[in-house]
């Protein structure tokens, strides 16, 4: 059902089964997938492409121009996958030409009230941004990461899969996968054990990750020597350890410790 008080550009592509509430505005060059529900007073700007089965609550701002001082109105995009939940007052911005021209959001993510995703971010699947969590531009968030309420992440940072960032945390360096981070300047506090158990990681994998954590982050070795020690250990055959090592190796901003 599309409410008669909604303002929809004739060039917007609205699929079957889409619900749009009163006073919502949808511009041209917007596509909305089947079964997506859009509440009242939602604004969806040009260049936004939304998948199937999403829920967008009132007063969300989707696909607005990036808050980058160098942006001059170039044509850029925001791509949102399927089954995402976007709560009240969430802001999701389009990309910039300097960042590849698009912001990309995967499937089954939850964006709680007042959370913000800036230009050129790349977000995986089943990620949670709690209330007021803020992502600056060009951030990469891997699958299953959880960002706590009122946390802020610096531009160009990466957050690894299954990482947990607690509320009120300031992140200026990359957060490795499977780890728990907290603090006004994020520090690691071991594995995200609760989250890993909820996702049914085996005890063997948990032991391997704990050993890798102790070697890399708590042994006192330089990062290079610690990485080499893990690579020479039997645990390096574990897929999760391989991903952890690769994440650290490709880090450009440096790793939170």
C-alpha cells in the first residue's frame, strides 16, 4: 500500500508489495525491492537502491548527499541489500567520487535509532549498529560485527568479522576480527567470547583464537615477530586464524591493541 500523501517521483522504481507511509519522499533514480516497508516521513534521495524485505522506520534519511567538504554534487550511489532494519532517524549517505562513488550495505543488518553511516562505507551482512553509533567515511565493517551505542569510528578504519565494540568507544585504529574492544580510545580486552559462542564456534577454534590473541597482543613481542610465531604454530591451519593474520597484514591504519 502506498499512502496518497507520499511524494514519489514517477521515475522511481517501486516493486510489488512495497508499503510507503504518508509524507515520505522518494526521488528519481531510486529503486525499492519487493516487500520493503517504508514508514511515514522517510526521505530517500536519488541514487539509492534498496533490496527486498527491508523495514525503514519514520524520519530515516536514506541516500542523502555526503558530508564531505570536497563533494560538488557528482552522481553517486547508495546500495542497500535485503532484509535490513533501519530505525528512526538513521542517516545513510551516498558515496563520493574519491571513494569509488558508492556506499554499500549488505543483507540482514540492523541500524538502531540515530546511527549514522557516512560516504563510501562498505558494510557486510548481519552487522548491528546500536543507537547513536557513528561511522565516518570509507569504513569497512565485516560480517557479524556489533558496534555499541554512541561509539564513533574514524574514517578509513576497518572492523573485522565477529568483532564487538562496546558502547561509548572511540575507534581510531582497525579492530581485528573476533575481538572485544572498549575504551575512550579503543583497546582490546580478549575475544568476543559471548558472540562467538552464540554463533556456535567450536571449542577447538576458540582455543586457537585465544592462543593467537595471547601471542599477538599480550606476549610483548613486536607485531612482526608475534605474527611469525603464530604462522609457525599448528593453530595457523585454522581458517579463523588465517583470516585474523590476513586482516592484520592488510591493515593500513594500524591495529588496536
